[in-house]
């Protein structure tokens, strides 16, 4: 099959590799109809997260079931399915508690949590390819209505729509709350969309990329351009001096200032300043325990020096971590089917698998409005 293969920093190539096969009775093979490039893929792409050369990349996958192992009973050949980016066994203690993001059995390294085509998430190949092997298929796969309708919306169910939603869950967004979201990338925009769906009274989205801020406004948010205004002043002004009830971090360890210089503590500091006393913060942007290319020696060891003193004094709660996609994807799917959610509106480019290297380059440079790229391996 054809696949996008990782060879090192700024080097992904479309190559012919072995077709995946059923290796265990609970496996399924999916023919990929859509695989998205994610902001998280840029971490290995930029050489900021170590990944084995030769690995097929891609964790945002959907498609049609091509083959199932002898032990698969619920999922059938021909089903249209979304593949959550968390790869989970379904029977360990964390899976039983709903934390498929911290499965204790799927990652042979012993680390909690596994995934497809991603650093430290196990040996599993990704889905930026014609075919994908899915272990524990009955547990992991989410069925979708047959056909091709809502393809661009459903493809957001594997990661960023549930992840944005998870940010609002950690931030305890409920009807009437005010919400400040940092980052107008796909995850931040999905957090803003989710906050609206949960009945927020106002949602602010902070970034400096004007095309992304415009997209956030299309989802009903108020844009705040941090390169033009003081974010703390802006949020306090808009909330009668109180600050927002809830804050979502959708930027991660590469947070930077208007000039582009990295300050990994910058967004956490801004959240502590703009969320009111006793408010809640959800951090879904990624922070790593080791980051050899970080801006400071402390950050190289994963130690992010943000204003925890003020966070404590204000009594702010902070939730963090990978999204357990299965906790939300069924309900989010149904919001799409019933016309209440439209996550696919963020798609900026739809390209063939052959164009993936060019799309990575442009998405990484944030040129030509590259916000969310979909690959169509069967095109
Ligand atoms: N927790 C999870 O399960 C999970 C899942 C998917 C993605 N993620 C992570 O979420 C983060 C966002 O993902 P994405 O795909 O939207 O990434 P992205 O890189 O496309 O977007 C990040 C945005 O943050 C903006 N930004 C940078 N510095 C900022 C600052 N100081 N203030 C405000 N905005 C700033 C950038 O301009 C950019 O638009 C990444 O760290 C990604 O790895 C986490
Ligand atoms: Zn992703
Ligand atoms: Zn498990």
C-alpha cells in the first residue's frame, strides 16, 4: 500500500510499504477514506519529538472496514467507522474507568496510553496510508452512518473535536459561563465550538493568526489578537472586571510571543491572569517531560515555571492530559448527525496522499491559510 513514512525532521515521504494484516483475532483492517494532519504531527515533523524512521505517521483516521479477525463480533466488513486516536485494550483498570487515554496494556513500553503512528505511543503504524490495522476493533471503533455524508465533520471525531470538548470538560464549562480559549488552531476552535454547544454565555479565543481568529469568529467566538492588545485587560473588560469563569489551553509547549520567540510558560501565565478566582482551567495543549530543543534549561527537563503561586491564591483548579476520545465521540457524532455541530467547517485543504509532503511543509509554515488538512488516500 501507499503510505506517508517518517524519515526524520522535515522529511516525510510517500512510499510503498507492506499491507497491514490481521495479527490477532480481535484486529480489523480499515481502508482509510480520510486521514487528517494534526498539529501534534508537527512535533515529530519538526524534530521536537523522537520518532522511529520508517514509521507510518497519522492518528486521525476514518474509513471502511475491509477485514476483521475471527474474534471480532460487533464490527462488520463494510462498516463506516471513526478510529479514536487512543488505542486501548478495553479491559484494563484505566479502560474500565473510561480513561482509554491511559490504557495500561496497549503500549508495550509499559507507559500508560497508546496510539497510531506517534512517538512513544507504541509500535502501531498510523493511518496516513491506504490501510490501517486496528487492534481490539470491537472496543475501539465507532460506527458511522453508511455513505459519504458528513465526511469532513466525522473525520474530526478521531481527535480534535473530542479533544476540544475535553478541554471544556476539564474547564467545567456549563450554561452561562464565560470561557477564554488560548490558541485558534483546530483544537482551540473545537474547544470554542464545544463551549458554545455546552451553553457558554461568551467565548473568547486568543491567537495572533488573523485567518484562524476569523475562523473562531465564524463559530460565534470573540477574537482577541494578542499581538495587538493586552490579553488580560481585554478579558477583564469583557467580563465586568471578574475574569473568565473557565479557561482552555490549546497551544502547548511551543507557546510564543508576537515576535515568534518561545516562552513555554506564557499561556499558562495568561490563563492564571485571565481566569477569575475559583475558576477552572483545562490544559489540552501538549507539554513534554523532555524537550531537548526547548527555550530554557528548565523547560528542556519539562519543568515549566508558570505562576503557580497566583493560581493557588486564586483557588483555580487545573485539569490536564490526553483526551479519552471514547468518552465523548458517540454523543459528538450524534450532534453532527442532527445538524447541531459542524466541526468540518475548519477544513482548509483536501489533498491526495501523494501531496502529503507538500501539505506538511505548508501546514508547518502556516502559509496559504493551511489550518486543517485532510488526506484522501483512496482518491
Ligand atoms: N490533549 C490531547 O489529547 C491533544 C490532542 C490533539 C492535539 N493536542 C495538542 O493541542 C495543541 C493544539 O493543537 P492544534 O492542532 O490546534 O495546534 P496548532 O499548532 O495548529 O495551533 C496552536 C495555535 O496556538 C497559537 N499560539 C501560539 N502561541 C500562543 C500564545 N502565546 N497565545 C495564544 N495562542 C498562541 C498559534 O498561533 C496556533 O494558531 C497542540 O499542543 C497539540 O499537540 C492535544
Ligand atoms: Zn491529532
Ligand atoms: Zn486498557
